C-alpha cells in the first residue's frame, strides 16, 4: 500500500499540472539579521489518540531533504468517529483540519480517526484525490495523489515526510482569522478601515494599533460631548529579533505622539495669528513623540535596570531594547484634511486616488529606509565619516537591514555599555565594526498629503512582507478591483445597487487592474525596494493571477500577495510551518483606510461581514 502511494505520487509529480517554483540561487529568505535562525522550538499540537511525537522530528528534516504536504477531502459525516473514543494506528486514515487558537498562534492541528479500510468502496477510493506539496532542494511543487492510500508520518524510501496540506477552505479560514473591519460614522472624512494580520514567525513579530480622538476646539463642544474635529491614527509595526518592541509600540506610540501634538496645538491657540500650528511644528511634534519613546526604551530602561540590579527586572525592561521594530504611523486631522505619514524603517504607505482616466493612481507616501537606500547611505556616511562599512550589503554594519528603527540597542549602546550589560545581566557581543554609535535612529521621515474624501481616496499601510510580493501599482489596482466588485455605500457597507458612491466612477473593467501604469518601480526608480517573492516563487507578473474572494480589503491584498487565483500556491504557502515558512514569506500586516463622506452619527462599529467572529473585537474610539 505504501509503495503504491509513493509510486502514485511520483507519477503525479510528472504531470503537466505541477506548479514549478524556480528559486535557485541565493538564500531564500533575508532575515533582519544575517545571523542564522536557531529557533528550535516546535509548534504545539492538540493531541488526540494519535501520537504526534515523531512529527516534530520529521519537521526538522525539512531543512535536509524536503517534505511532502498532502490533504484529501473531508470524510462523509457517517464515517467520522470521535478521536477521544477511537485509537489510531499508522495504518488508519487520518483527517487533519486547521484550527486557529489565537491571533499569534502557530498552526494547531486536530486529528480524528476515520472508519477502517473497508468503510469505502474501491471505486470511491480510486476517485478520491489528495493535494500534495513537495518541498525539496529549496523548491516546491504541487500535484495530485489519486487513491485513498493512508497518509504516512514515517519517512518513505525517498527520505521525505508526508504531512497534510491545507484545503482551499482551510486556507481561507486562516487568511480571515485575524481580519477586522470598522465602519466610521463620524462625518469626518473617513468611512471605513480594514485590518488583517498573517503570521509567519511564531509568535508573530508584527503588530498594529488604531485610535480615533475627538478634539473639542470650543467650550460649547465639550458640553454635549461632541467634537468639532477628529484626530485619527493608524499604525503598523514590523518587529524583528522578537515581538516585544512592536508590542511596546502598539501599547504606547500613539499616546506619545498625541501628547506632543496636544501640546503643539494648545500652544498655537495662544497665538491669535494662528488657527492651526505650522506644518513644521506638527512634524516636529510627531518626531518628538517617536524619539521620546525610543529614549525610554533604550536609555531610561537601562537606568532602571542598573538601579534594580536584578536579572528578572532586566529581562522585563530590556526586552524591547534588545529586539527592534520599524514603525509606520499615519495621522489624519479631519479639520485640515491633511494626512501625515511618519515612517521609521521599511514599512510603506501608498495612496490610491482616481485619475482623470477613471483609473487609480498609486502615490507612495513613504520611502523605504534601509542600508541600501541611497538617501540613507548618504546620511549615514555623513554622520559616521571614516567608517566605510557603516553600510555593507545593504545592511547597517552588514547586519540590520532597516536604517531606522525602535529598539535595536546593539546599534545604539556603546561597546562599554554592552559589555557591562552582558557581564551583569545578559546580552549580545557587539559588532566588531561598532565604533561611533548610534547607527540606527527612531526619528521618522514625515510626509504630508491633502486628502480628498469626496473623491474616495484610500491609503494602504503595510509591513514589508506585502511589498516583497506586490508593487505599489498592484496594491492600489487590487483595492480598486475590490471596490468595483464590492461597491460601498456612504456608510462603508457593501452595496450592490446603482446608488453606490463608487458605481458611477468605475465601469466594470477587464482582466487588467484599474490602475495607471507608470513603469517606475524598484530601488532605482522611486526609492522603494523591489518585489522579491514573485521571482522566488516563479510567478508571472500578469494581472490574470489576481482574484476577488474576500469582503475585507486587507485580506484581499494578502490573498493575492500569496498567489491569488493559484489556490495551490496559496495553500502551499500557508501550509509551511514556522520557522521554515519564513524562507518563503514574512509576517504580513495590512491596513486599508477608505476616505469619503459618511453619516454623522458619531459611532465607530464593527463591520461584521468583513470581521472574524471573535468576541473581543471592539471599535477603536
């Protein structure tokens, strides 16, 4: 039986339906640090009567000889038995289904035994089909296995390991598990925003935060609880070397920035010649909030640890300093209609705006800040003269890719400080190239854009995991495609009739995305990093690969970043377990903010049709 399965699979690999992913050459993933990834922890499983002890060992073998991943259709209800009441052996058929446990959990699998070999006929067995994913020599392929041969968890004679691959339904469940959508009925120029996260690291190192603050600008506005304007914040945080720094930003960065903005706006009220603070003073307030928080993370925590002289305290307070995170924070003032984007690192914001042709125009609102960005190289060499290796191979001192980030104390503390921390508590050995720190700063570059809510502008904020897969134009075109398919009414809900606020703008388009093609992408054109994953996966750049299946615009972007219409590709990329998945995709966090004229009810409510059914999802107000 087992030999039959192997032979069937070998036959399947030779079929024309196989999807070859050409990824020869350079290493398949580019971690934030060039140090090897040594996380040996295995992801937890829900253990039924079938033992999974050998599975963890089998996964370790992925790095040596590759693996098979396979799934088959769920069994008929009458053949399913309770896993708690039936023992399973290696010769029994096993059905495995994906089950997400928490927003940052890894793949958790539950198992259930099925009826014995005689519960299906030979004809049914011949008709049943399982999908397989073969990972070998840094390539992977998909194909079909015909028949009902049991799935083995022991290495076969080729040295590979057989595991189940997610079905398209399970892949969709995982894509949508963390999605959130909010309808903003405050009449302040924003109608809706969608958010989603997808982990590759365990736990996920990305994070995000959203907040809307009502600003009473007249005494009368405070008496009835209303406000004359809103401050709206959206942020995505791309962590590296751990999750603690990005979690810290989620908790307090918006508060730090809002505090500085509040002081700046109050100061402007004392000047009768000003109705609003000057643009330069607003930008300075945002930068001050960023730098004050990073100072607390890097230096104030160090002072507290030295006073406490406790490794337990050091472990808690120094964690955000020892790891790091990029930050992309947008600030929208509904009174001025100005959107400011503060970027520290290589996350990216892109504006979608309708052009005179009726198509969308993609405008980047930030520049990727890495050791390979020409403007950052110039700045660093001016700040550190006589240090030719301040950037090497596109990385700071040859190690860290982002040139601006929170945390990352190994690039900010002096050698003496790092030696002291390592001796008394714990820490890393500093780079031999470290001479005149700090080399990395949390100071953001701030851009300002006038938003036109009446034209239906939208903005996409995303960590670099999305931009490794899609260009600015593709992302804006995909949201435009999504808007054509899921037209929104003035409250941000999906609406199918002709009175939609978008119906008159966009007639149904052909396969091509509804976006103006500028032909300028990549580091040499607009300061943005080039997409890497399409070449790695061997995927064509044609717009025909895209699909619209999700009611959440952010989920729509991630689905198409991972393969779109190619369901085998989507299932394969979502099946790969951490940390092996990190070779092929990064953590993904995406936010899409839709501007427009909405009702003035004052509520921010969960959009249930585009949100996961999680009890603790709440509106961010």
